[in-house]
C-alpha cells in the first residue's frame, strides 16, 4: 500500500506532539518531484548520522531541542527556531530533548553550466 501524502491545497497539522514524541513515527507529509516535507519524531538521544542531500534544506524545531552538527560547528535549535543549509552540506542531527522537527528538502536544484 502506497503512503498517503498531502495533496495540493490540503491542510496538514504540524503541531507539537507533546508526550507522544516517544511513540510518534517520522513521516513524510508532502512529496512532489521538487519538494519533500518530513516531520521528524526524535526522542531524546536519537541521532541521525552525518549525511547530505543535493538540495537546500530547512529544519524547523517544533518542540524540544535538537543539535545540528555541520563540520566543526554545532548549533542547538529549540522550539520555534529555524535554520537553512545549502545543498550538499554534510550534517547530523541529535535530539537533546524529546523533539519534533519539520524538515523541508528542495529536491530539484539548479545547476550551473560552464
């Protein structure tokens, strides 16, 4: 069975999950050829190892606290904070507290021609 993603114009709830973060699952909310929006459920201590994606991304912390590692720089994101990374930037994420994060990935990126 295929996963259901939001259709154009459909309202998607991204409110904090409160005490249910421990039981919540990470889920893709929107997926098109150009865009992917994912709600990450991250119980305290959960880590996503260093990785990268070709397109630009945003990470918006909906609740809790996460640490974003980019090379030698670590930044904490708390509820209500947002950050942006350029495409192909290696990064890792670790939940400091139970957290939920809205991740947006631009899948189609422009390339320059020489």
